[in-house]
C-alpha cells in the first residue's frame, strides 16, 4: 500500500511564493518512486499537469508555469517539493501530488495525494 501526504498550500498574494511538499510511504516495489508529478485542478476545469520529474532528474513543466515553478525530489526521502514563485490569480486551484512506481514487468502504478488548496488573491 502507498500513501502520499501533501503539505503546504494556502492563501498568498499575487507575486508571492509558496511551497508544496509531498512524501510517499509504502511497501510496494521496494518503495522506490520512479517519478513524480504535480497537477492542479481549478473549479469547473479538468486536472492538468503542472510539472513532472523522474527519479533520474528529468523534468518537464507546463508552459504556463515555466520559469516560475520548480519541481524537485529527494529520492532518499521519497519526497517531492514544488516551489511556486511569482504566483498569479490564475494559479488558484487544488494541487495534487502524483507518484508512480513500476513493477518488474514495467507496469506502471500511479498514486495520488489528497490535494491541497492554493489561492492567489489580494
């Protein structure tokens, strides 16, 4: 079983910064997280990817957050951290952490955090 526990989030003014962290704990596949993702879902919209990072450090991010958001990971602690700078009102959403594992047959297993709310408003 795998649990993802998110922390951070809250209310911040436009132009401000906020950090979200997510820790994975589990007993499958040697508890080795192969990759992480940060996603967000604004009210009435679909869940979209914000940024991803693999265990080996390969990163990708959505155009809307490039240069402002940074996703980093600590493999030893099975933790990922999303640093959000220069926040805009349109960044307001529920943010979700994703972690995936792979089996010996390369099958992927995805797990999700409970979500945390980020509100950017003056």
